[in-house]
C-alpha cells in the first residue's frame, strides 16, 4: 500500500471531496421535492464522503479509511443506480405508467449486494474468487459494467428532443463507469492496485461533476433551482481557454529553454511575452468575443439567448440614454450588441413625411431619405419584417421582392439588417445594422429578439416624439396666453387714447388738459414698450420686489381721472407694501378699476380703499354699477374668454384671479344686480413674505 500513498493522490481526492461537498450543499438548499432529486443528492453526498475517506487514507495511511472508502464506493454506485432507475420510472410519453422494463430494480439490488459482498471479502480477507483482492475486483468490475448497461438503457429511453438535457449527465456517468472498468480490469488481471490509476480517480470524478450540474440546470423536472448563467459559461470558458493557452505557451517556453542552448532563456522570455500580448489582443477583440459567444450558444444551450438578460439589457440601454449617448445612439447600440454588429444608424420620420438618418454609431452619415408610404416602408409596416440584405445579395429570398427594396439598400455594401420600429401600428422609423464582426446565423430566434427590441425602441421614440410635440404645444399655449394678456392691455391703452382724443376738441386749449394728455401719452408709450419687450422675450420683464400699494393705487386712480365717474382713492390708508411685479400688479388692479368704471353710469361712484387685516393688505374696489348675478360670478366671471361686454376679451378677471393666487393672496367678489359690485383683493404683506423666506433659508 505504500506506493499508493502519494501527494498526488491526496490532492486528487481532496479536490474531489471539496467539489462534491460544495455541490451537494447547493443541491440540498436548492431541492424542492421529487424522488430524482433525493437520489441525486445521495449520489453526490456519498461521492463526497467516498473521496474524503480516500483522501484521509492517502494522507495518513490508515487502512481502515481505505476500507471505509470501499464501502462508501458501493453506496455511491447504489445511489447513482437508484437515480437512473428513478429517471426510468417516470411516466412514458405515450401515457403508460412507466417506461421502465421489469429487470432493472431487482438487477440493481442484486448487483449492489454482490458489490457489498466483494468489499466484505476483501476487508475480511476471504478468498471467494482466487484472492480477496481479485474477489473485490471482480464484483466491482461487474458493478461498473452493470452501470454502463443501465446508463445505456436510460439514454435510449429518452426522446430525441429531450436528450440534449441528459447528454452531459450520460457523458459524465459513462466516463466514470468506463474509468472504473479500466481500474478494476487492470486490478483483476495483475492482482494489484495501480497507484497512478487509483490516484487519478479523484480528479476524474471532480472533472465529471460540472457535467452533472449542467444536466441538473437543463431539467427543471428534477425540481432543482440550478441554473447555469450564460455569462458564467462565457467567462468560465474564456478563463479555461486562456489558462490552457498559457500552459501551452509555458510548455513551449520550457522546451525552448531546455533545448535552446545559450539562446534558450531569451527565446523563452520572448515567447512568453508574445503569448501574453497575443492573449490580450484576443481579449480586447470584439470579433473574438463574438465568435466565442456564438460557439457557446450553438453547442452549450438549447436557445441562443437568455431572453430575460437580453430584455433587461435592452431596457437598461434605453433607459440610460443621455449618459454620453443620445437616445438614437443608445437604440443602435442595444440592437447591434444583440447580433454582434459594430454599429449602424437610425432613420426616423421627420416633419416632411420622410425617413432620414437621425443618429448613427460607428457609421458614416448618409444623406439617405426614404419617403413615407413607399413600397419599402409599406412592406415593413405591413409585415414587420427584419430585412436581411446579406441573404438578398447571396440570392436567397429574404421575404421581400427586389422591386420593393430601395436603391440605397443595394448601393451601401456595409448594410446588413434593417429592423423596423413600429409602435401602435405606426412605422416610427427603422434601424440599419452594419455587417457583424463574426458570421451570425439569422434564424427565427434572432429575428424574434430583434423584433422585440425594435418594438421596445419604437415605444421610446414614439414617447419622445409625443413629449416633444406636447412641449411645443405648451410653448405655443404659453405664448398665446401671454399674447392674449398683452392684447388685453393694448385694448385698455387704446381705450385711454380714444378717451383722450374725444376730449381733445373741447379741452385742447386748457393747459391742465395738455399736461394730462402729455402724461397719458408718456404712460401709454412706456406701457407699450414694456409689452413689446415682454412679448419678444416671452418672460416677465422684471422680477418680484416690494411694491408700495399706496403709490400704486394713487397712480391707477390718477390715470383714470378723465373717466366719468371719476374714481376716488379713500384717504387715510396706511403705508403698505407687497412682493409683486409692479407693472403686472398695476395691470390687474387697473383692470378691476376699469371694469368698475365701465359698469357704472356717470352719476354713480367708484372708490378704492386700502387697509390692513392682520398680516395682509386688503384692497377693496366698490362701484354702484349694474352688478352681476351669482350664477355669472360662479360660472363665467373667472373663466377665460367669457365676457358680457361687446368689446371685451374676457381674460382680465381670469388673469387677476390667477395672479393674486400666484402671489399667495385671494380675490373675492360680492355683487348684486342693479346695486353694485365689490372686489376684495387680499395680498400678504412684504415683511411677512421676506420673513418667511429668511426662515426657510435658515432652516
């Protein structure tokens, strides 16, 4: 036994024990229910215990550990046989209760019993078949051969379309059973345990375990939540390939150093540097990564794509648009990454009804336009077809007639795929993708994925276009609303000028009238300039600041003194200020006073009062005019473009209410038909507004 005790054997079985232990722990955590799962867990766990016992024997030399390992080996085989029988016992596709013939169950029992007897004979030194060692070797060889027969029965019972899920398992178990046949055949022929074969056995079991994990991930009916991520497979394969490549380079370097004489060390260093540099080039090469992904997708997975990951990737790419890339560039990148294309461009419908290039990625700008309603756009809208120009150039039908294809599609040789962007039955645009880095088989799976991503991108573009249209409409709405206010102010200014002209014939020689006329013209000119500035800049011409209500109301009353009745500002008002736009506040208060004058006869009265109530300045405009009904106040007064005056626009009261509320105040109306009207405007005092602002800043 001394020849078996080697460091290599200890590492071999230690690695196998560790790997089986971790995988067994994961299976226990991931297991839900099912007989197959119980047998698989038992097989993996007993394999781990068997490897641990052999490691202890190789490390310490304890013979009883070797004997325990042989007993666990029988239990391990029994667990794998039980797993295969459980798989064979599943209901057949035709509806029968089981696809299992009659002999496997008693055969498993007999073979396992015989294997246990062989181990007992070897342990106790009973020469049932020649020597105890030959007895153990013969029974173990029979057990391994039975395992191959049972595995062949299991594999043939699986339908063709389901074999992809059990192929890794069949390969792993077949390899292990064949390895045991070789081990026990050599033992039976030469009556000895070959130390190298026995030592490698641990590594063989460790290498076969990942194939078992792949089969478990492909068969959810085993009720395990085992999944092998495509990213893990890709990076693991790339890492394993890189390691193998570096080992080959190292071996070649060692050979050069050993046989290269005085140049050997230099050649070895140059080879290692060149090998590492070449590996770095491969890693940063998009074409190499693309070829590896395609190879893994074809040979390791039933479906080329992990749709959940791809969907999340496309959504993430579109949602971060603006972080260095525009939405159009993000769409191109998202679709190009799906098919290993280096880039492309996106064509969107413009205001002229043509599809033009709006964004591009790794693609030159083409002045290509496609008219809306052409045969090509009609085809894409009707069929939602991803056009493969590579197939068209090779003479294979791509679902579109040559006559329907635009001329530019044939002129540009780098164009590969054209993906329509359709949202709610409207062709928003289309994406043109360039020739891929590595040949891609554009099958139904690729087309479906591109269509899905295209619809997702089309919804983003449609939402962007709707948002832009809404913003433009809001800008026009704001401009039109401001224009309406400006026109309303111009109407009032024109009314003042008209009144002045009517009185000019009678009072043109009166020095006081001449002075008033000059003041009125100066005031109208200033207001008109301010309105023009406001209209051109589309913003208020000044910012809020403290406004003295006493001076403002006195100026409004003074500007209306030519009207009949002449408005009166009640004296004795306190000095009060509010935070507002001076000209805008003057405009709305002047409008209220003007309305009172318009509604009052020459023999009536209009008064303006100012008082303080707690922390507010209250302005009261009273008149003894025609008054308004409660229904009119409730339903029409503060609605835009509602008026009872023949020359009115119906927006003065609306603007007054909006602005008072904007300043944090309130406006109330009390009126009675035939009696008169009272407007109550309450605004927060300037010192209270400033104190509130300072408190907010301090907090």
